[in-house]
């Protein structure tokens, strides 16, 4: 959701911080398990959302438009707004 943050770069930073603080294998295993669960959509399957939640009466296409917007590459205007905060 933040186009200026790279997921791999963020994860490398977390690994470096963990090494500095003292690497605990059990913590690393829990984090890896959580990431694998997210990638496999386990939570989405375990806790399905109703159509009423996904399409609220007040704005039924909100989540569809949000997902479409997140998949589009950022525009030049969006990059300018990010750097100049207007």
C-alpha cells in the first residue's frame, strides 16, 4: 500500500535488526509461519466475509475500486503528492 517501501528491503532490515539483537530461531520460525499463512490465504478461508460486509449498502463498490486502485501503478501526480505532501 506504500509504493515507496520495498517488501524485500523491509524484510532484509528486519533480519539485520534481529541479528544485532540476538537471533532467536523460535521467533524466526513463528514469523515465517505467519508469512506462509498470509501467502496461503489461510485467514481468508478460516474467517470468510459475508457479501453484506464486502458490499455495504452505503457504498457497494468501495472494496472493488480500492483493490483496482492498489493494482494500478502509481501516477506521476501520486509520486508528486508523496514527495511534496499537498
